[in-house]
């Protein structure tokens, strides 16, 4: 069964940085797009970013563009999210998810999710 | 404010059928057959229930079905069971973003 395990969450001050990791197993990691999706406490889901299998393509939500960087290491079957200039509104559980291509080019759905990593931005 | 509109809450009794709606525009739900649905139990990760409007992942109960009419997509759960009590989120491709989620619907099984 596909496994995705996030790590690296924690408490960080506004303006600070953090790097999340997601360890993948039980599937050929390099064959898939991967994504980060977040959920603020008591709120809904928000897509954050995706990266193609070879790292050629990346895309970000407007809310994090220029501050967050997604990357991956296919040798280690790991996905990363580097978060800089963190704000209080970035406080959320961050999920790593495997992305599948939908029926329209450029569309995605998420068939496997990790358990999430909590990031709290507070002074 | 979410780009896709869902009812905040719905309730039903065991054995009943319920339908959760997800309303967008021609720039998202109405323009593309790229709607997916996720179920989330409290404290757990979301789970894919439907993708590409009507398709079910392998092994998922056929009590769950998806459809679309115009700018509104729907998730129907038939034969409601207590374990179906959860939050449900729709998602769609949009002309401005590869993924946008609805605000979520809290389903209560009475």
C-alpha cells in the first residue's frame, strides 16, 4: 500500500523558515507528480504546489508564490517544501499527496495522502 | 472565500440517500470534467472518493457516485451508514489554477 509520511512541522516565528519533508514508499516515486495541500485549523483544504516527476514543472498557489519552494529527490523517494517568510496565515496542517492527471491536461486529483504535518506560525 | 460553493452542512438517517452539491462557474466545474471528491474524518487525512466527475477509485463502495449538470457537480451517497459521517470536499480544475477546493460539507448521520 502506498505510504506518504510527512515530517519537519513545528512552531516558527513570523518571518521564519521551515522545511517539510515527505517520505514516499511502495510505488515508483519518480513516475508521479506530487503535491502539497494544506488545511488551516478548522478550515477547508487549500492546494499549495505541485511538482512533476522529473522536477521539470512546478506550480504554486498565488498565496505562497515567491515564498515557498517545492522540490524532490527521486533517489531518496522524498518530496520537500521549503517555506520562507512565514506568516500567521500559513499556520496549517500540510499534507503531501500523490497527484494523478485528470481528464483535462493540467488537471489533477489526489489518490493518496500522508497523515499531515502541523506548521504553526506564531510569536 | 472558496471558488466552489458547497452547503456547510447536511444530515441524513441511516439507509437514506443524500446529495452534496458543488457549484462553480464555466471557468471550473462547468467547463471541465475534472471534478473530484474527498472524504475526511476528524483528525484524518482526506480520502479520494470520486475523480473525473463520475469515476470511483478501485475498491470504493458503489454507494458513492458522482455527477454533473451545468456548473454544479454532485456527490450522492446511497444507503447512508454511520461511518459516512465526515467532511466532504469537492475539487475542480480552473482556468486560473490547476486545483481549487470547495469549502467543505459536514455530513451528519442522525
